[in-house]
C-alpha cells in the first residue's frame, strides 16, 4: 500500500511592504526553485471541482478539518503537462496525490464528462470519475496566479516558501486551456500570499526569518475566495 506523506502548511497574507521584507530575508537563506526560470516566477492555473451540494466550498466555509479537493493544474499556460490532483487536509496537515491526464481527458472533464478512456495507472482520475457519477462532481472555478518559489533542503529539512501574487478568480471554466484568460483579483492591490510548507520540522534558521510584527498564520484558501468571487456563494 502506498504511504501517504502529510506536510505542515502555513499561510500568511502580506502587505506589499511585508512581502518585500520577507522575500529579501528568505532569498538570503534559500534557493529559487529550478522551475522558476526567466523572471524568477511561474504561473499556476488550477481548475477546481465541486459536487451538487457544493461540499468542498461548504467544508471550507464551516472549517471542516478533514477535507479534500480535486483540481486540474497546468504551469505557464503549457499544455505539455496536465496534472489531475487531489489535495487532502487531515488534522491540519496536507497531502497531495496526482496523475497525468491527456488534453482529450482534460477537455472532457472541463465539459463535465467522464473520460471514455482511463488507464489503470490513473488512480486519481478513477476516483474523480466515481465522484462525478455518484456526487455529480463538476468543474466549479479556475484559480490563476503567479508564484515565486524558494526551497531549503540541508540535512533532513524539506522546506518550501512561496510568494503568490495576482491571484485571479475565473468563472468561465471552459477557458482553462486558453493562453490568456480574464478574471477578478481576490486580494487587495499589492497584497501577496506567503506559504510555508515542511515535513516534520521547521529549522530554527527558517523559523527566525518568519518573525515579523503583525505576521500571523491564516486559514486562507485560494479556492474558497475564488469560488466566492466567481459565483457569489
């Protein structure tokens, strides 16, 4: 049986001034992710699903601890690698399981259709197809943003600190694979979301960098806010 790895995940909405201070401190200790080429960031676009009762949205609304979300994800508007992921949160920790899907499968899912061909290796897609049949799971909203990623892996540490900006909510789910899409910002102008993710422990030197007056962890959910902006739930 595959062992599921759960990670700690903390989120901090930052003003532009706070983000500049934290980025300067983090960049002095941690390295940019190798995928952040060119200007040092990459674009992430996710298409999230929900069922006929809006269970994923309501779980966020009600603060349910054990929950999961299905999403299709692409990077830098590229169609070469399309991933279907399920992200689970249990007792404050998160895990992620994924499989690659084809453009055809992606477009069928965007249309709310169960793909007519699913390989045995696509276990995440099998589970989503089951939920589409039983719970009427369908595409709900697109979340689009730019990410500046840092990594820190000396010794046994496995730490990621990311800065997400230009977070947009897009209600037109059929535009997911388009190169350019129109959406609505969900954060005040200049605000950035910092996320800190780690396995079993956060090294002291990294923890020290996160100390800033007024900086507190939040239950911020990009999916929840984007659903709220897109559909008025």
